[in-house]
C-alpha cells in the first residue's frame, strides 16, 4: 500500500527524526534520491539524500533528509545505508501488512484476526462495538495501562458505558443515526477527566451505520497517523465474518433484506431483531425498473434517493427491490415515485403482509405485477392482476371446464326455456357477498322477488347457499364461467 509521512515516522521512531509534516497524504509508493541538481518532486515518491543538497546550507552537512511534497524528516547521527534499508523495509512492511488484510478479507476471517493485524500498526487500544455499545472485538491491552472509570466498566462488562459516548453520536438502540454522525474518523474530546480522548468512526454497510470503531487516545503523538489508518482498517473490518455472515445480527438492513429476497430463512430471534431495526409492522415489496434506461447510474441514483427516505432497498435482478411501509397505502407509494423525479419508472407492488417469512413470495408477486405491465410505466399492484391470471391459467387446462358446478348449466337451460333470470340473480347475489340490499339495488327488483328467486335456486340445484364449501365451489365456477365480466 502507499504510505504517508506520519506512517513512515511511526515506523522509524527509533531514529528520532526531526519532523516537519505539512499537508500529509497517503501517496508514497516508492523512493528516489536527491542530488545537488534542482528536481521536480513527484508526490508518488519519497526522496532521500544529503540535507545540504536540499536546503543548500552547509550547516546541514552530515545530516540526511527524507522529503515528500512539503514535508520532510531530518536524520542525524545515522548511517546512510542503514537509513535507506529501513525506509525500504517500511515500504515492504506496509505492503505485506495490507496483503495479510486482503487474505483475511478473502477468507471472511473473524474480527479478532483483523484486530491482531491492526495491532501491528496501531499503538493505541482499539474497540469495535455494535450500535448498542456491546463489544464485538478489541485489540489486546493491559487494562492497567488505561486508567479511568469508563474503561474499568468496559473491562468488567465487555460493553462501553453510554456515559462515555457523546449524545450527538449515539441516541440509543433502535433510534436513527443522526446525519451529523461520524462517518469519517473524528477526535472526540472528553470532558470527563476519567475518560481518555477517542478517535471514533462508524462502520457503514450499504450506506447504513452498523457498528463503530473507537481508538483510545493514549499516544497523542500518533493521532494524525491513526486518523489516516483508521479508514483503511475500517474498510477491511467490514469484510469480517461478523459483518458478512447471513446469521449475523450486525449487518445492514439492506443485506438482511437481500437474503430474505433470495429465500434465506434466518432464525426467529434474528428476524425479530431486524423487524425492530426496520420499524415496520405491515409492508409491501416493490420491484422498480426504469423502462427507458437500466444502467448502473440509474440504480445508484434511485437507491440513494430511497435510502435518503429511510427506505430499505437493494438491487434485485435488473431493478431495485424496496420494502415499503404500507401504513400510507397506495397514495404513499405513488407520492414516493413522483417525488423521485425520475421518468420511465415501472413499479410492481406485492400484496400487503406483516410477516418477514413471506418476503421471498412478495418479491415474486412484485416482479409478476411489473411483467403484467409489459412495457408500461407507472405503478402496478399484484392484486389487480393475480386473480384474472390464475383463472386464465385454469381455463387453459381442457379438463377444467368439465369440473364447473353443474348448477350453472342447469340454471342456464332453465332460464332459456322459461325466460327467467335465476343464473343472473345467483351471479349478482354472490358478487355482492350475499348482501340483500346491494343485490336488490343492482337487479332493481322487489325484496320478495329476490327472496323467491333465492329459494327457487336452492330448490332447483339441491343445495343451501349457506353451505361454505358449496358456496366456494359455486363462486369459483361462476368466476371461471364469467370471469371477463365478473
């Protein structure tokens, strides 16, 4: 990996260099040598040579200088060859160190392994906790080296005391992370004399804070180096087993949703934990496509928009799957699509549910609704297409029409011979869920006429319309016979 001057100073601390570090950045990829001639210093390299070549001052004779951009180190009383070999060793050390991090990430190693590697470059005590401040991993440390009541609490309970946390950072379990949270490393100055200063940084997955990394500041001389190293370490920590395993409670809501969409069935305790995180009781799954463009730019833009609305979402097939709170009904989904300001959107929406176990089924419903819209743009609900689709599938089976309730044919022929309307009456009566008043209004007949017809129908077909099973058989037969108009 590339180095910074602070990282190099940490590695060469036994040489006690005189440091002048300005505008430091991680960009050193190799070493070059200073000569007496004026040269343009590339930010890709560290330049080593005699200080009097760099400063053009005879007082620096016998002193060596290492230069990077506007920063430099002065080394007195050391051998040039030894100094050169140490700088080359520093470059090799950090390269090998990052290679070990990559290997651990490829193996999805536990957090403990990453913390062991972090100890090689970080002198201060590091802690990784979930958002409930429970310990996930820590570097090894002698508890006597860190004084203070909050750390005594930590070593005793394996949990960070909430008193030690800035209220602007953590607002409690299950509550939304403030927008001014520490998504970049930041030094937290403590007002408590019994608490050390800390560097703190959220660990993010899918744009969501899932844990935090805290570095106890005992060696303040290395603060700048640690501020540079923490983002590098944090990027690898997120590839640890604790943040990638399907059974882990310390993952983003989007990762958990992706598992459910793909049919993964976690245990009930894990489902309940994420139900609390998502803060929904009844929800729908939406599958959103852009009919005009399906590139990555659209996906990233729309996912960013949804997450800004605190909607859990992830990429799915050619589109985006989102878990939508059903509290606002269809109007809420329509408002969301309009507010995005994007054109060409096709949104398939599942039926409503309150059970996370049905999410795999719901995404199939949402995809089905989007497919029924063919090339259309707009919002399409599964319940508007599912029933006609199922009836059509049934009717394509040649044997099904022969299984229709025989009462339908019997009433049909009776009506033709007697110019009556018994079949129509039965159809409307069932359509209105056997509500007499609504049936009367639809047929525009007298109440006594309706009662007579119902009695006549029951007498002719030999069943009671109060029989649940017979009624269901009749309803299905009616739907299949008249589904285009029923």
